[in-house]
């Protein structure tokens, strides 16, 4: 909260508001709530809020990644989004392309966070929902802003750039060669950036299939769990037997996951 106030003061002194660059394009019904199609710095974004009015205090919200227009989130996320809305929470996301957690992407995330918190009176602390490659985006932002994270609920989450998409593919988003990215990897890899989150006591829960060949369990969620616990962090890893990198009920209609997402318990 102190960091947020300092940022607001600095922006005021500079003559800029946090929501500068944020535009509301149109509104429509979605998932039983009210969806605002947004752009932030010309990047597509969205925010879905419950229809039953805003609570007295700041609105809790879920930050989903990766957001790709007309692809993610989609109908498969209906159960989780409806549960969030029923709990009085909003759901938001921004399309930053294939940023792979790069500094350019995390800067856009930081600006988007501050803009929608200010404009829509959201809680400064977001509940993060990284699915697959969304882990690179949200974890790298979270490591820089641990005070703005309530908890993290991940679905077969990418936690290591070497595992997916590989340094040869990711390096372009970082404006580095693969060799340069390898040398700088501890500055950019989620599994190496957990200390601030552990210090802030951010609870984590991941669902991950033991047959995932795209984002292997051991190199990603399992390795993150080992490292996070070694740092004193609290993390629950639910291994889904016999499932891989697929959109099935075990991941998207899990009561355990939905409860943690909406209540932290």
C-alpha cells in the first residue's frame, strides 16, 4: 500500500494519472457479469465485474494470464469466472502478446494494474491466475510487486523459460540473443525470483498433470514448489494423475482450486 501511495504521489507531481492510457471501448454481458472491453497503451484488455453493484470497500479481483483476444479466457473458464463473480470479485486481463515475462511485458502489466485499480476502485492486491505460459508473465510481474499480490492459483503453469518455450524462442522478447538470455536468466526466470513472494508470505496453489509433456510437472510446478518451500513460502501442489496439458474438468472445474482462488483457503 505504501508503495502504491508513493507511486500515486509521484504521478501526481509529474502531472500524470495512473489511468492515463486506459480507455473503455464498449460494455457487454459476459459470464453473468458486466464486461468492459478496454485498451491500455493500445493493448487490448478487459475487466468483468459483478452485476450486483460494488461493495463498500475496494473490489477484489482475479488477474488472468495469458489474455489473447478471442482465445483466452474462453468458455472453458466459465466455472472459475462465475465463481469469482459470485464471490464479488472482478476478473481482468491484458494482451501483451508473446512477452514471455520480458521487462517490456512486465512494465505494461505494472501500468495496467495501477490504471484499473485507480479507475475501477479495485483492491491493490490481485489474485493471480496464471495458466500455462501466463506463469512467465504473472510471476515475473509479481516478483517486482509482491505487495500487490494476494495469492497465486496456477493451472499447469510455466515456471522455467528453459522448459518452455526455450531460450532460443524467448530471447527475442527480451531483445537478447539466446546466449545473453542464458547468462541473465536468474534475473528473468520465475523459479529464480521467488524470494520476494516468500518474504511477503504470498500463498500459492498449482494444479498440474503428471502426464504433461508440453510443460513438464517436475521442471515447472514441482520445482517451483520445492524452491518456494525452501524459502519458507507456503505452496500446495495438486498433481492431477493421468492428465497432460489439456483443457479438462480436473483443471477447470476443480472445487479445491475455485475455493482457493476466491477465498485463499
